């Protein structure tokens, strides 16, 4: 691995990226002096892991996805394992099948365990005054952490229900919640829990409401 290369050897390193025609396998060749080290394309691997996690959370098999998307099982399997270069057409079709935004998949590569503020992944397109970003590095954990901003004077009128356990913490502002037909107000510093119940939210104030949302299992 590159981390095992000495400082003197690093001065003579150069990198080339290759795509193997058979299977479209992406990899980097790291040339150190007379030694060549093959390193897998970590971007493709991380994106594939996220796609696999999202598919499994929706109880979809590769066969089911392949049938509705017009792809082969082998093609989707290679994408999920990071062994095949994903095209824009593939990305659009997968985003539509998994009901996630294309933007969230296009920026699905994390930078290790740290997520910088300016590099948060948008989870989905802005809807009903709600803008959400992923705080977790990726979607391969048993839960996800989401930064949610509810714009002033916005609300949803159709109840949301999903097979998850969720805990929210209000960072600023206040949120009106209806959980299982019971109304609540969560102010800054308050927290709340939703365990599969139908819920509605509203921010009737003139300032944004910001919440940190923990959802298990990941749904975005």
C-alpha cells in the first residue's frame, strides 16, 4: 500500500488511472521506482456500498431492480461491488428506482471518517421548505445522522410513515410536530422520538428551524 512507501520512494512516485475493458474495472497503478502497486478505485467502492445499503433497506433484490431498470443482475452486482464504472444513465435509473435524489448519489464519496461542513451530501431535492444533508460519512452503518433545516412558514400536509426508529434534537428554532395524531412543540434544546408512527411537521415561525435527526435504519 502507499502508506508503506518510504519518504525517498515517495519522491519518485507517479500515479496512473486505468480502466480495464473487460468488466470496466477501475483501478490506480502506483509506480514507485521499479515497483508497481495496483490499488482499487475507492470512489467506486464507496458509491457501490451506499447503493447496496439503500437497496437492502428497501427490501429489493438485485433481480427485482434489474428487471425494472432494464439492466442485468451482473451489471448491478458489479456496480455495487465497485468493480464496474457507473454511467450517468445508470446513476439516473438507480436514483429513480431507490427514490433518492441524483445529487445525493453524485456526491456519495466520503473522505474517510470525517465529513467537512462544506462537503455534506444533500440527501434529496429541496421539498416543502425542507433541506437535508447527511452528517454520516456514508450509508453503510445501522443508522444515519441528518442535518435538517425547515424554512420559515412551511409545513407538510400528508403524513409521513416509515419503518424506522428516529430521534431528533432541535438545534435552533421550533418545530410543530403531530405524531400519531397528537400535537407537540419542540423548541431549541428539546428532543423527540418517532417509532414508525405517522407524523407531520410545521414551522410556522419567521425563522428557520434546525434539527439533528438520527434515523435507523438509513432510508436516504
